[in-house]
């Protein structure tokens, strides 16, 4: 019988084989959600609604295929189950304004290796991808893993994307017009999923950070630019053409400072790191944003004012988002979030000033995963796109 016919017969709708595959997927989905936390067979039966015997059979089959590993407990149903190294590896790649971070993880989400290197802001995509491939190869070598052990790669870019093509971006000018998915797949020799970095931050925080338990989450990355990732009804929201979340270009004042997008008075022109550094330029001409944060923490009144002003404007923008989406929590990441309450205290004031009266106060917190949020999100993206069913 031809292979296609065999496959159709094996998984015909309503067949025993199709039910078996569906049940395997339910078990794997549960284990993916658990991440590095093991589940007992009793847990799996209770949470999936499958019979204990069915769970035992599925676990035995998946263990034989080296997709899961088991540790014996008290009784058959007490056996702990988690995803195994044999299920394969994934990689996450996070490009920023001046850096690239790369990590390798098991399908459970456990990070086995990670690294971060500086990149010149003007780098072109070929150079950036070559550095990332070099970092990935070095990590796989240290782990003693073959390149073909990689099942998927997730990659984030700080730019609007439309069908994986990088749109106009002053942050990564060397990538504009590039089909990032195709170029990355060629550079890495593996399938690559491309996503905006703020979207990846939202995905990571929803799965593993302060967004857990919330169906509607807004993650705002405030760095060289200001962008948001949106989780709505538990799913990443990309919009019609994939460019949702550009909150940095909400107009706060039509007569305000010129923004890199060509408009005036955008949120980004008030809250991004470039503005903060410009405000402190005379006092601290060679400073980085963490230097300005340190000055504020030591009581420098000018530096304190920088974060107060940025926070008030950020809160104004967050109020617009809150009025529109009514999220359960707003999480702030990126370089400016290193200021913590110096930024967020005034952001909450700005939010209260402009949010609809009577609206339940939306918590505004620093993202739990810090500077690793987008990279962790890239791993999540790769993991969740991988079919773990044994052949």
C-alpha cells in the first residue's frame, strides 16, 4: 500500500488509530504546559480525563520512543513523567538594537546553554545571522549535540513584521525589506519561526512569568523603541498583517517632538532610552541607560525627573491600551524597566489619570523574566510549533 494511503488508513477520522493519536496529543500538550515540572500518571489521568490504563499505555509508548522519561514512584499511577531529551532540542535567537542572544533548550523548556553578544546597531542581516549561527554551533558543541537534534528555532526581531518581512525600522536598518524567515533558515539550516520581540516577551510572560493565569496580558518593551505584545483570550494577537502592538507610535501631542517614524509627539519620543539619555546628555555625556538609572537610585534629581517624566507618558499610553483592551495585567520589560519603581510609580499615576473612570485598576509590574523575556519567548514559540508525536 502506498505510504500516503497507509497514513490515511492509520489516522482515519473516528478510527482507533486516530483516537490513539488524539490521546497522545492530549498527554503531550499537558506535559508541554508543565514544562520542567514532572506530572504523575495520576495527574495526567485527572487533568486529561483519560482512563488510568489509557494513560499508562500512552506513557509506555512515548517512553519507548524516547519522547518522555519516567521515574518510578509509589505504584504505577505514582510514576512521574516529563518530556525527555530524546524529544529533541530547540533554539531561541533574540536580536536587539545592539545585541544578539542565543539559547538551546530541551522540549520541556529547560535551558541547557545560552549566550549574549554585542552587535553594532548598524549591522546587516548577514553579519547578524552569521554571529548567531556561530554562537549556536558553539553551544551545540558544548552540549555534545548534533545539529540535526534541533527540531525548530524561534527568532525575535525588534521591528514590525509582515509575513516575516522586516518593515521600516530605525532600530534594525540593516534588516529592512529582508524576508527574515528565509534568510534565517538558510543561515541555520533548520526551520525558523520569526516573531516580533515584544510578542515573544508577551508569550514568555504568559507561559512562565507574571502573566500566568491571566487570559489578557499586555507586555510593553521600553528600550530603544516602545512596542507591545498582546495576549488576548490566551492567544498571541498579531493583527491582520502581523503589525499589532505598535503602542510606541500612539500620538500624545501633535505638536510634540519629532519621532523616528516621521510623526510628532509619539509615546516613544517621550519614554524610550534615547530620550532619557538625551535629557541627561550634558550631565552624563557618555552614559548608558543603566548609568542614568544608578544616578537616579543615588538621588540625582535630574535623573529622577527623567524617569518620572517617562513614566507619566508611558502611563498615558498604557491608559489608551487599557481603555481599549481591559487587560488583566500590564508587564513592562526592556532597558527602561531596569529602573523598576522609579519608572512604574509614575506610570501608574499616568495610567490612573487617563484611564476610564470606574475601571478596575490594572496592575502594572516589571516583567518577571527581565532581559531574557524575548529569548525565552523564542524558545516557547519553537517548542509549541513542534509536533512531538513519534513517527
